[in-house]
C-alpha cells in the first residue's frame, strides 16, 4: 500500500460560489463567461423578471439596439470591434446581428461632452484605422450633406442637416435584435450549468462589514429568504444605487452617491404598414442625428438634457424603433436618490405626453417634416445606470469585501453583450488590465457632474405635468 504524499491527500481548493444579481447584458455576459471559465463552480443568476418574460424592466431588454465600434474613446472602439467580431461569427449572437450600417448626422458646432462633433468623427475614424491595420475602418465613409441625402436610396434625404458639414457612415456597424440576443446568452449560460432564479433582491446580506449573500422575496409581500454565496456581483443597472442604500441606509461608504445615477430615455415603435416590406427590404441603416436641443420638444427648459435621437430598422415588427432626446431622472424627495419608479415594471409603459412628443421629434429629425406625424406605439421609458464619465463600473466594491459591481452601461452598454463578461471575470480574478481597471474602478476620481450632458436635472415628475415651466 502506498501512502499518499501530502500534496495528493490535500483537498482540491474550493472555488468561490457566485450570486450574479441582474440578468441584463452585464449579468448575462458575466454568467456565461464565468461558467465557461469555471465550469464546476456554483453560479446563480438572480433577476426579478424571468428571462423568458415577454416584457422586462432591463435596459437590455429591447426590440433592437445599435451595435457599433465608432467611439471617440479608443478603449471602447477596441472593445466594440472585439464585440462585433462575436456578433458576426459566434453562433449565440450572429443570428440576431444585422450589419446594415450606421449614419451619424452630427453638427460640427454642437458639443459632445466637451469635444465637438468634428472631434467625434475624426477620433472615431482614427481609432478604427489604428485597429487591426486599418481593416476596421474599411466601412467608413465621410459624406457631404448632398451625398448623405442621396445615400441608401435617399433614405435620409429629409433629415435635419442644420450645422452639418459631413456625415459619418460606417457600413460595418449595425443593429441587433436585443431581447433575442439577451435571451440566447442567458440560455447558453443555463445550458452550461448556471442556475436562473426569479426573485426580487431586497438588500445585500451584510455581516461584519462583508457581503455574504442577498435577501430575496420571491413574490410581492412574500416571505424573505437569504441566498448565500462567497461573492455577490451586482449587475442591477438603474436599480443599483437604491439597492445599495436599502442594504445599509447609514453606511455611507457603501452608497453610490454621485457615481451612479438612474437616468431614462423614451423610445417607441413606428409601424410602417404596407410600405414596410419595400422600405425594410432595402436594408436601411441605423440613423443617428445629433438633433440640436434648441429644436426639440420643450427644449429650452431642458437645455442640459441633450441626447442624439435615432431610428433603427425593426423588420420583425414591420417597423422602426426611435428614441427621443430628453434624458431625465426620478429623484425621491426624501433622500435625493434617483431610482426607477418603485413599481415591479418601473412604470415603464406609463409615458407622459411630453415624452411621447419627444420620441416623435426623432422622426422629424431623422426623416423630415413629412414623416413627423406618423403614429407610434409601444412607448416605453427605458432606465439605465449612468456614470458622470459614461464609463462602466466593473470593480470590487472598495468598502465591502465579497461585493463586486459590474454595470453602468451609461446608455451605450448593450453592444458589449458578447464580451463584457470576459472583463468582469478578469476583474473577479484580479487580472483586469490596469488601464481598464482604473477606468472602471468603483473608487475612480469622478469628473464634474455639473457639465455632463447625459446627467440632466430634468425630473420625471415635471414631465408628467402638461407643460414644463
Ligand atoms: C432608450 C435606450 C436606448 C439604448 N440604446 C442602446 C444601443 O442602441 N446600443 C447600446 O449599446 N446600448 C444602448 N443602451 C444602453 C444599454 O441598454 C444599457 O447600458 C445596458 O443594457 C445596461 O445593461 P445592464 O446589464 O447594466 O442593466 P439592465 O439591462 O438594466 O439589467 C439590470 C437587471 O437587473 C435586474 N434587477 C435590478 N434590481 C434588481 C433587484 N433588486 N432584484 C432582482 N433583479 C434586479 C433588472 O430586473 C434587470 O433585468 C440604451 C439605453 C436606453 C435607456
């Protein structure tokens, strides 16, 4: 009989168990990448909505989303290219991706978080040219206004080109069927062994200053239960600041404060009727117009809340989807915290007339006056977690061992669905590249919030009034 050596007799090191809270793009991608790299570990993905639910509150649940690598920031360009490679080729994603091209109509004079639009175009083109020996820039064209009007069979001839000297077309960008791609990602994670659990997380389970799980309620008013895990990863989008404050109201170091703000934009579907097959059959591009705020609905009152408007093809519904330009928050009067409305569906289908008009403005801006009064349906308020720099947070929580944050898509996070989980896993393993680690850190230095155009001070309750004053 041979006596085992001490190394042979030692028990294998136990892998940490994980609770991933939130099954949007960040949580779903994290679950998939984590189970691929750690097939034997216990991973539970928790969300208040079933992944098969016809409607969800997730910003990632949507009819369609823009997929692009056109960024003025080289890190997001690179990440966008990496994601697009998977959107094109990976069996989980390729069925849902449509490379129709994206047209950016941007005024040379308008501001874009401190850089002008010429800056955006030049930087986006330069970034793509520098990636993979310029191959990534092959789809790019800079068109004069006349050429832009004629492009895609005159699709954008009616757009508002005020102040525009050139339009950026990237034929290698496009759009994705978002809810289908999200569902496919979650299903792939489940197939590999991730457990999906439908439950509302009420608060984190904090003991001795460390996070050891979450407290859930499985139904409205239902009994509370604690789920335990070695590591809790919050991918809770716009709900994140509320969840942190509810978990320890007096522990300020745990709270998001100015780091994360729940903000929203309105979207709607524009049915095309009989002309739909003809219009959509020609594979129209995504169109984004940096619509000057002074021309939007009630724009003077909301001059801080500016967002480009846009329209995406939606052939599955014989329609386009558009989004509006008004960005707004929902601040509770007692604690100055912006949260989605406290209803299970975030009241996302209760859209005030002002915001309905705002999405209508997208039609006028992208297609012209003649299209401005087309009927729209499925108006929806979509809530996202936004940071002052628009950078994600993918980081350990510096005040609470066992707690990790991976969210804050800041109105541009969905496109990274195929890859973002890879970086979350690197963060969990302490292997995230230091430049990205600093960029996405919980404790990073925050730029001034005041001047950031996507952190407007417009309140939902004011938009509920007939007219802003
Ligand atoms: C109108 C609009 C248009 C956009 N268009 C684009 C686009 O074209 N391209 C693009 O790349 N990005 C776009 N974005 C941004 C993108 O949608 C988001 O950045 C991204 O989807 C955020 O993903 P997430 O996983 O962080 O959050 P979410 O997708 O919001 O997911 C968070 C999940 O957490 C769950 N959750 C929260 N709290 C709890 C709790 N207490 N208990 C249980 N579950 C909980 C929620 O149910 C939800 O499912 C857009 C955003 C908006 C608002």
